[in-house]
C-alpha cells in the first residue's frame, strides 16, 4: 500500500491526546523503517548476480509448487537502472522525512532504532507496513472520520501467497506497537546516558520522551 503522510492539521488536533502522540511518533518511526529496509534490500540486490530467464522460470515454478505463490518469472529479472532509481527515491524520502521531523539530537536515536529492529530483532518490512496502516486507521478513527468497525476493517496484513490485503487481529498489531515502543525508549535512554557520561554526570535509569 502507498505510504501516507499524516495531514499537518490532523497532527495538531491529535497532539492534545497522549495515545495519539504515541501513535503519531510510531507512525513516523515505521515510515522511516520501511524506507531503511527498502534501501538495505535494494543495495543487497544490486550486488547479487542477475538471474537468467531460465533460472527465473525455475524459481517461479518452485514457489508455485511448494508454497502456492504465483509469481511471473519476469519479477525475478532485475533492471539495474530501475533499482538505482528506487534506491534514490527511498533515500531522498527518508532524508526529507528526517530533515522535516527530526533534530540533530534525534537522528542518532532514529538510526539506532532502525538498525536494532533490522539487525537484532529481524523485523520484516511487512510488520512495519501493517503497523503503519493500522496506526493510520486508528488516527482517522480518533478524529471521528470513521467508526470503530471501519477502523477494525482497516487493520490489515498482506497474504504473500495471494498478494491481497487480509484483516488481522488487532492484538498482534498492539503487540508490535508496544514492543517497538519499548525498544525506542531503551535506545533513547542509552543515548541520554552516553551524553550524561560525556558531561561527567551519573547515568539515569529512566527516560521520558517529550512528544508534546
């Protein structure tokens, strides 16, 4: 699904409520993480050997026979110029988002968050996407533009076998939200303690994020 930037007027209205502030922050983090993972995947892809058409056919056939996933062989044949353009687009969008939303203090935290989710927790980009979409549905509900049932219908995942959106239990989304939020708080604390150490101050054991 297409990535969606939250309307600035919507942001101002929602910032009056703590849960909405948390949701807006996580929406920003997931949007950035999607770009981060896409950049990493494209870089890796551009370094690998290209498939011949025959190899692509065999791979497509294997996926269909063993996993029931139908993919055209052409999908496995890379266009290097197209990959380079996609890489540049993701990089520019990520940098524009960071320049607009993050100050110098928050950039290392954002970088650390992305690296930890990707390299330590191995969070698949689809988890970030489904959480971002769910947050967009929640924030739209919070503004009163949709009802509860419509919000629940917009909590979706993508079935990789059919490449179609399917409803999922909101409990799974809530679990991801709380897990990623905990990681973010821990990284904030580490960065804050690093700064305290630099100033010769004792480390803290708690960190409150001011998202007002």
